[in-house]
């Protein structure tokens, strides 16, 4: 067990679900029910995660063949039955099963689904006020199934990363629009920290500084990004980002009398 109790806090705000159990795949897998963490049997963790990552419903044969590829179909099916039995024996009744398929039980909360919903609202521009403070700044805990390197995990992990980066950039812009500049800068910094060469994240950070009126901070961020791209890629920032900085720099250098006359 991890010695830091904060490790077990969800990085995503989970809405109140009464007695519903929560499956944590971010920083997990682990299961929390009624405020208490349940020990997921080692042999069953992959099954639980596989079903959840595949939309909450999979064919039994697909699950068995993917998770236990060594040996014949009969052995794989037997391993699947054992994994299901161990889950129920541990009091973790999160999967429904029949002769053909497995599915996550209704009313089970999956933190990844909550994150996708939050990110989707931000990206589409339909976020509510609660969405602007829904994410805890624990990017380490936002890693999907850390230490797992199966192909089906790696693909979903990249999907989560891209979705989260887009959401953080959108979050930064929306926070700037409502005057929450410090949080806007912080959101953009999280995206930049996760992917320093990503220009859209760097632009979100620069725009957050500019929205707050901190031209010097914006220039410092731009110069750092320009140096990074030249060292790592041998190219500079895009024309659009250069034009943005040039526009603001020239505006700030205009004589005071000209700015007054021009209404700036």
C-alpha cells in the first residue's frame, strides 16, 4: 500500500453516487466503495480494466483471448472464469456476465468516463461553472494504468493524454474569459509540463499571460519555447505564434501619446 494517503484521492471530481462503487483506472486500478478501498485480486485487475477500457462491454472470447493469449481457448476461458470468481470472492461485484459477454454493471462509476465527460464539455464549449474547477492538479495520478504496457492500454493511454491536453488548453482559455487568470496560467502550465513541444499548449500559456496583462511573462514563455524548438527540432515557432507576439510587442512599444490617440 502506498504510504501517502493522498495517493488515493481521485484526480477527477467524482459526482456523488450514493452507494455506487467507483473503479479508478487513473493511477489505478483500484476500487472504492462507500469510502473504503477494496483490494482487487491481482489476477482480476486486468480483466476489470480491459472491460472498462473497451466501452464497458466485451465478448467473453475476446477478453479471454487478449488477456490470456498463451495456450488454447479452453485454458483462456478457464482463466477468465477464475478471474471472475476471484472478483466476487473479494466483494467486488462490478461485472455482469452471461454466456457470451461481460459488461460493467449499471451505476458503477468509472473515473475515466468522468474525465472524458469533463474534457468533452470543455472542448465543445459547453462546460458549466463546476467544470472550471473539476480537476485536481495531480498529473501523476492522471496516468492511465501506470506500469502497464499492453497494446490495448498504450492506445487508450495516448487517447487519454491527447484528450486531457486539449481539455487543459480549453480550460485555460475559459478561465481567462471569466477573469480567473492565475488558474488559467496554472492550467496551461500543466499542459506545457506534460508536453513542452506542443505549440497549442505553449500558446494557451502565452495567451493566459497576455490576458492578465503580463507581457513580460508572455515574452519569457515565448523565448523559452523558441529556444526549445530550435534545440530539439531545428525550427522556430509557427508563423501564427510569431505574429501574435509581434502584434503585442509592437503595441506595447508604441509611444504613450499614440496609444492614447488610437484608443489603446
